[in-house]
């Protein structure tokens, strides 16, 4: 259950990968996505080639138009001859996943451009969790030499936020109608967003949502004007103060002032500004030392995930876990033994040595 | 890291718990929610008292009105003198969590009724994951003697679906406006739903969504009429065939035909039918043997989660993990060592004995 005990990748795979053969990238991804024997050795071997791509997380509720936005962003970046990888995490089923990917491909004709690589991830059956596998696929695209890797996740659940959180730049996409439900999710989104995008901004409510977000961002910085929320102060004036306050604060401290952009991805409106904003954030990350901090956090998180994945394997695939568990099910249901006592037996059998 | 090595609960806690003292329940939940020393011993000791409550999962997108629906359902069940526990998992922040709980309490005056117990869970900082802790809190409410435990989760992420999946009965709540985004999430929802509720059904689009869901449910059973989807066949006729087909199939096989209910929780419309449907599902679960199957699956899943939580603790809290990791961060970032090689060292240090 260490690297040594794992199957080595086929001799020429790494060679062909480093030579830039697209089939080798696809093959490596397939090995990693399906956690085939030796998948960690592929990742291990390519680790030194990683870390050059700008990783962009795109997340938000279903129906926000993230796929269209990502496609249009990719086309925009292609104008500068950048090479873009897209990893799309679609919800639970291969069936739906396929359908969404189909939409994406029909929607734009980016899939034949060798400068764009698209991979749709099924969300089931990943040993050690989808989030880790998704990031490992992004690692491969990075190592292969793409300039940007976009990780697109649907929804606002914990694992989706986790994926967004480990990107260099996290873009949270909302739509004007999101206003209604923003209360429920704002804390989670606020925490991950480096950039807010209000997509479908040609619909009513876009300006209102932008104002609300700016006020929220401002409150978070603790710079709320004293009279905010009192009668006689319009939301507009609070928003203006908020925007000025955020900018002033950002200039003062060298912090990043989280922008709220409006786009209409379908028509391409605002996509160029989004691309420029991503560039600006990338520069900020490098200048401030934040890039290094985020990448170290990402690497530490990866080590933790890999250790846990190996321990899981030791317990369940190679170890005594399943045997003890299946022998205990009836007694568990009858209340004769507790899950904690069964877990005791399994951990003892594993022979872990506490220090 | 076994039960023996954990702190014993205070002598009289279990006694007071079993005597039905509400403060003991609150105290036990607090110990479990914060994974205080000895929390597993509390759960272990009370295991034999669990398994009597009907566990109902309520999930769906933000803004679907789940809290109102749950409150009204609790009031409905109180009419029969049942005792109801509610565990609400609110999104990421204590701040928002608090606000939502406040809404819930203001909205109804159920919080002073001793036959209703409400607990709101913060979603951060749970060793081994929120999902497991949430289910353990539900276990305590079950052991305490409540007749039903409602687990209410926001969102459609993986961990939310996991919580819903381990209930006896899973209710998925949508609103008429969900139609737009249903494509994106239907696979995940279809998989967990025992009952669909279209809440806020006084808004436009409720009938349309009900039809779509019924057609989907029908297709899933593989009973789609041959001419479905062809020109000249109305959605309405497909839906009628779908409903009849689903019912026929269900009667034939003794399966559960997933109902699509319409409610307006705010006014109480449809809540009585929901309560009756939950009763019907409970009877189905018992008669079909499905209840035992689901509970065994839940217990097996619990054993796995507890083993993994202990292994994590061994690696990170008590073990060599953090020390090795923090000493490797710079080399990791420079690409001199891979996360997989660092994980190797940690696993070797742990001294797990492969069989």
C-alpha cells in the first residue's frame, strides 16, 4: 500500500505524455479517474511537471449557466493562444453526465480544437472521494502543459465547495434569480469566492443582486458605514459606500477586492472582462505570496487525502474489515453489538501501532 | 483509539438520559456534536435503545421551503400525540445557521412544545465528516424515545444526498421553479427520493413539474410506452400512461410507487396527505423487509465511517502525520517530492500491518 507495492505504469506512457501526445493524457486520466492499479505512481512520476497552470474553479447552483460561461471563457482565452483544460463535475449519474456533456459540445464547437481539452467526471465510485480524484485529473492536465485548468462543479454542497476552495482562483456564478436563495448559501459562497459573476445578467434583478453582494462583501470587511441599515439610507448609497470602502481597504492592505461581474454568457457579453479579471487575480496571487500559500495548503490537503485513501484500502480492500463487518450485521441490527465495538475489532486487527 | 481508551461518560448522564430528562439529551448531543472525549462511548452505550424511530430525510435545493414544511409536518404529527425530533443541517456558517434557526422559531411556535425537539447543526469542523455526526445526533434522539426523527438538509451535494440516503424515508422537496434546474440534479434526486413534494404549489408551474417527475419516474422503471416522445403524443397522455404504468408495476412487484405530492406549507395545504404518505411508506418498509435492509446498510456504513474516523485520528491527532507533513511542505511545493511519497512515509510510520 505504498508506491513500491503498486503496479508501475506502462513503460512508454510517461514518455508519450511528456512528448505531448494527447492519447497519453487521455490514458493517464482514465487510469487516475478509475483508480486503476498504479494510478498513484503515474501522479507521483509527473509531480515535478505540475504547478504551472492557473487553476480556476467555477461553481454555483444548477442552472446558472456555468457550462456556457466556461465554454465562452475558453474561446476568449484561445484568442491569445492559451491552452485550456476543462474538468466538469456533473451530478451523480453517468446518464445525466453524458447528457450535459452533450449539451456542452453541441453548444459550442470547441471540442475539436486541440488547444482545448474537456473531461467530464462521473461522480460515483471514487475511492477516497470525488474531490480528490477531480483534483488529480486537474494535476495531469497541468503537468501536460495546459496554461489554465478550469474545474467546473455543480451545486453548493460540501465537496463542491472543497473543489472550488483548492483552486488558485474561485469563480462563483449566480443568476439574478439566485437572490431568493442567496441567504441560505451565502456564507459558504463568500468563503470560497475570489470573483462573483452574475450570469444571465440581461434578466431582471441582476443589478439588485450585484448591490446585495457588494453590501455583503463590504460587511465582511467590517467597514460598514455607521448609519447603514437605518431608515433614510438607501441601499444604493450603502452600496456605493461599500464599493468605495472595499476598494480603499484593498488598496491600503494589498488585499484582493472581490469583484462582482455581470455576464451574459450566451451572447458573450462580459466574458472579456472576466478573462481580464482572472489575469488580474493571478498577478495578485503571485505578487502577494498568496499563490504559494494556496498551493502549499492544496499539497498538504492532498497528502492527507492520500494517506486516508490508503488507510481505507488497508482496512477494506486488503484488510479484515469486510469480513468482520458482514459477520456482525445481524447482531448490529438486533442491538446486541454497537457499530463502535465492531469498529474496535477492525482497528485492532489492522495492527496500527499507536505511538 | 478503541472504546477502552476513551473517556467514560459522566456516571449519571446515561441514567438521566434513560429517565427521559431533556437536559441529558441536550448534553449527550453536545458531546457527540463536538466529538468530545468519550463521545463514542455514549453512542455505544445507547445503541440497544436505538432503531425504534421512523427516520425521515427532507432534502432539496435552497429556498424550497423545507424548514416551513418540516415545522408544519411536525405540528401535524403532534395532533396524534407523536413525539418528533428535527435535526436541521444548515449551510456552512454559524452565522447563517443561527439566522435560519431563528426564522424557524419565529415562523412557528413549536419550539416550546416538549413533544418537539429541534437541533440545528453547524456544518464545520466535524471530525470524520458532518454526515456521520448528523446521523449520530439522530441516533441519540431515536434512543431517547422520539417516534420520528426528521433530518433536514439543504442542497443537493454529495454529503446532503448521503444523509438523505440513510433515512428510512427520503422526501425530496422541490418548487415549481425547480423545473429549470431539475435536469441537472434529477439523477441524484431520483436515486434517493421515496417521496417527491412540490412545495409552494400555488405558484405557476407546479402541475407541469409534477408531470415531468411522473414521466421521469416511469422511464426509470423501464415501462415507457413505445410511442412516447414521438410527435403527436402529448406530455399529458404520456404522464397518464406513466402514472398507470408505475402503479401497475408497483402492485405487480410489491414495489413502492414513488408519489409526487403537492403542498403549500405556508398555508398547511397538503401536509396531512404528506403525513399519511409517510405512514404508508413506513408500512411498506416493514412489510417488504426493506426496513431491515436499509437499517443494515446504515449500520454497515456507520461501522465504515467509525473505522475511518479512528484511522484519521491515529494518523493526524495521535500519530506522526502532521510532523512529517509540515516538514515536507517546501519540498512538495518545489516539486522535489510528491504527495504520494510523503503519504508513503506517514503510512509506514503508522506501522499498519498488511495481512
